[in-house]
């Protein structure tokens, strides 16, 4: 399946997302903040990147902006996972370069389905 980098500062949520995606057959690398996410994305060259919005060291928005400046990652889809569902938050995420903005909480099967749809859209 796909190689996915996830960044989430809440360990329980990070573990749940990683478990869900691994159970669906994906290879997952996890980071606990935005800075680690950028480093991991450069190292792993994933098919998809899932970012929380509010994280220490670097927000998901800032991490996305940095990722989109990297030639090897510019076409890698980025998806935000956030509890912040205000229109302005979603707009900021899309302007940062995200493909999609998924709201927490979400059901594991919903996450798996959306990830599958996004990967298919990008031919991954």
C-alpha cells in the first residue's frame, strides 16, 4: 500500500491514526511535532502526509508550507486532521497547500476511506 507520514502531538491520537492506517495495510512513520514532520517527510518521501494543525515547535500550517517548498515533496498530498473546523482555519490550511482538511473526531473506517480516496486521486 502507501507510505504515510503522520504528525500529531497527542500521543493517543497519533497511535490511533498510525494503528488504523497500518491495519489498512499502509506503512506509517509518525512525528510528534511539525518540525519532525518536515524532517520525516524529507527522509521517507511518503505518498501522503497527515498533519495536525496545532503542534509544538511548528504548526501544521507552517510545516505544510515548508514541505511544499521541497522539490521532492511539492506534489505529495498533505491532509490536515484538526478539531478546528472554523471556515478561516480550513481556508488557512488549503492556502498552505493542503489537499484536504478532515475534522476530528473521525471514525477509523472514515479515515481509512478518505485516505484511500486521496491516494487514488493522486495515483498512489
